[in-house]
C-alpha cells in the first residue's frame, strides 16, 4: 500500500491510487486490513 508493489513483486499502475492511499497512517491501514479480513471469502476468490 505504500510502495505500490504486490507481494509477488508486481508494480501497480497509476490506476490504483496507492500514492494517496499509502499516506494513510499505520492505524488507518490496520483498520482497512481488519475490515477486509472480517469479510467472508468470495466463492470466486483464487487465494
Ligand atoms: C483502501 C482502499 C484500497 C485497497 C486496500 C486497495 C488494494 C488493492 C490491491 C491489494 C491491489 C493489487 C491486487 C493484486 O494484483 O494483487 C489493487 C489493485 C488495483 N486497485 Fe486498489 N485498493 C484500494 C482502493 C482503490 C481505489 C480507490 C481505486 C480506484 C479509484 C483502485 C484501483 C485499483 C486498480 C485499477 C488496481 C489494478 C492495478 C494494476 O493491476 O496495476 N483501488 N488494489
């Protein structure tokens, strides 16, 4: 979220606004992460 690079090392395009989103504080990013983890997995999820 801060460098615009996925765990597999792929650089995200400018269409994912990571430069702005990456300015969130650690607590804000943690809140986003906790929310996402609290959601049920989609049937179409690949991981
Ligand atoms: C807190 C909000 C957001 C989170 C946590 C988030 C997270 C992510 C992640 C993890 C990826 C990489 C997926 C992967 O290939 O592994 C991604 C890609 C992407 N996101 Fe977001 N995103 C957010 C908001 C947004 C917004 C607001 C937009 C557009 C207005 C956006 C547009 C995109 C696009 C277009 C990609 C694909 C970029 C590429 O493949 O180069 N995202 N996002």
